[in-house]
């Protein structure tokens, strides 16, 4: 089964009210989500808001799990926590699910919207000018290539 079919099936289940544990690829959400090692639990989104980590269909071309950094009218701007430049755009309707938890390889869950995580995400966003260097250190320490 290809990735697009898996994503579409996950969205179908989420729309039926079923929580879906979904594997994440890549490093675009470091340091909060480690692609290839962790998964996210997806649920049906309510009204998306700034700070939410969502599964969205961006720019009519692909799906991403990224954080909402701005909402203006119906236009949503997303950016991966591990990205140092570049944003993606979609509409509110293109936000297909909200990630509520991160699940590590041992099955332990971490809630993405605890006070600690929300504060850490805000600080991390403000560190954008030096994020490249912090991520380089983080990847070396964690052995992520």
C-alpha cells in the first residue's frame, strides 16, 4: 500500500471519530517529534488554532505533519519545528487531523499540549534565527543523521 493510500485511510478513520496512530517520517518536526522513530496520534480536528500540530494537505500537492504558525481568515501557514526556513500554506478545510500525542518506540505517549510542551514550542519558535545551530547539536547528541 503506498503512502498516499495510508494517509487517506487514516483521514477516513479520523473523520469517523477514530484516533489513529500514524508514523512520522523525516526530521521536519525535530526536536519534538523524531521521524522514523516516533508516531503521532491523530484525531478529528476541532477549530484549528496557532500552535496546533496538524496533518494538512498543503499547496494542493502533499500531506505534512507540521505546526500552525499563523491563521488569517481561511488561510493557514504551517512550519515544521525542525525547519529553519520555509513555510507551507493551506486552507482551514485542508487541515485533516490534529496530532494530540507523540508515541515513542516503546509505546510511551507524550501529550503535545501540556503546559511544558506549549511553552517549549513558543520558545523554540522564537529561537528560529539560531535554530540551525541548535538542531545540529541536537542531531549529533541524538545520533540522528
